[in-house]
């Protein structure tokens, strides 16, 4: 992008669309957990299908003030002008994110067990 003659904006995206539900199911599948969904709308919850424990639920604090029904990145301009193409698919991206979160958790446990302070990165 920096090699272009004039600055411009580009969308870097796969052009694929996936739901939060797909992301959640795939992320939990990476660690061997199947999510069972119950309820509707803001009352919907995701449970560990094996243990029955609540894994996630809707939190209104994270709704956008003007929520949109669908979001989809169009990378065609980056493809045409930069020759850019996504190299990592959705499945691989989710797997990588889960692996990195596990590494962070393992590091935090090691530090905490060693008497060091850890930061809470997530709510």
C-alpha cells in the first residue's frame, strides 16, 4: 500500500461472510466442545453440550447503536490495484486465534503460579 503513487483506502477482507454463531461454534470445536443453543434473541444462551454449563450469552452492552443486519468486506479494490488476495481462510483464522488465546492463558497461569502479577485482557 505504501508503494502506491498516491494514498488510498483499501478493504482487506476475505469477501466471505460468517455469523458470530459460526465463529463461536468453530472456536469451541477447536477445544473439543460442542455448543448447544437455547432461547431466542437477547435471551439466547450457548451451553456446553456435554456438561450443561453456560458458555456464553447475549450482552446488550455490545450492541451497536445503529446495528446493521449484515457486514461483508469487499476486497476487490485491493485485489485489482495491489494484487492482494487473502491467504488465510476462516477456519484457519479461527484455529489460529484459539491457539494464541490458549498460549496467552498458559503463560498467565505460569506467571501467576510463579508469584507474578498478570493483566486481565478480557472482561
